[in-house]
């Protein structure tokens, strides 16, 4: 029953976050107007707004104008629901559950905003930072919170230096400011070393993605934010493996 409740709750949160991923870049208020079709702008009735199921029942099309509803919204609702369940399955209601769930929520909203608009919301990053600090304070105490904040600041500085170097080498914008801030939040949540692992994983996944879409995306620009968060989640989920691997390398 708890897994079912978490799945339902996660899908509702995912629906809200997906909506925010659309509204924030388009400068639309969070609460007004009520949910509407982005094509015909007609107000959606409650039964057209049920996470996951409405998309299936409506066959992926608006009830009014019959224009396709972006699959990305269905995907983020389902993804958020699955991640909520997975996080509880792995960690129970421990500090890792709350950290991974907050990061999961950032992933969901960023998938929509970054993939569709190449936009990472400062509002989302600020709220997630506050939530992470509160969670870390409750579970680990003030000393560890201060250390986590320093980790975030240090990673922000490192990423900014990487951007400056990349700009100099490639003579173009090499890294978005949103990605730099995002890595600061990631380091605050999981620490410096896991953040570098997350950055490596994100680079590999991002490279594979760019190869897959190279015939579609001629500009060669990809939204890096979602891959950074995927890397962060993977570094959390497989932390024991990475710790063992690094230990083997250092003490070989």
C-alpha cells in the first residue's frame, strides 16, 4: 500500500513539476491560469488532468483541438512516480531517500525546461537548495550542513573555472550558467568526489545522446542539465560500487 501511495504521490508531484517546467520559462504564473492546452489554450477539466491516466485515455491528444500532447509530460509524470518508489525501496525514510527524492524532483522539472527551452530555473535551484539544507540539518547536524555548503561553493567555483577555460579554448559559450549552479546544488547534496563522478557520468551519457540525435540537432547543442542530475542520481544509487572502485585504484 505504501508503494502504491508513493507512486500516486510521485505522479502528482511529477505532473506539477512538469507543468512548472513549461510555465517558468514562459513566464506564466504558477497558480494562474488553471491548467490549459498549450495549443488551443482552453481550460482543462479535472478528468483531463489526472497524472499518467489522462494521457492514456486521451490517446496523447487534447480533448478540444486534437493536437498532440507532448509525450515529455507523460514521461516526467511516470518517471517521478517510479523514482519516488525506487528511492523508498532503496533507502526507506532515511536521509538518502529525501536527498535522492529532492534531486529527482529537480530532474523532472529540468527535463521539461531544459529539453524544451534550454532553461534551468534559478527558482527551482534555490528551493531545492533550501530543502536540502533543511534535510541535512535534521539528519546530520549543523557541522555537516556547513561542510555541505562549502562543497557546493567549491564545486560552483570549479565549474565556473571550467567554463572560462572552455570559452577561451572553443571561442564560444562552453557551459551554461544554469549547469554551473546546478552542479553546486549537486555537490551540496552528495559531496565533491561523488559530484565529479556525476559529472563524468553526465558527460558520457550526454555524448551518447548527442551521437544519437546528431542528424536532428545540426547545431550540436544539447541540454546538459538533465544529464548532470541523472549522473548525480546514479552516483547515489551506485555509491557503494564507486567507493569500492575508487578504493581499489587508490590502494592498489
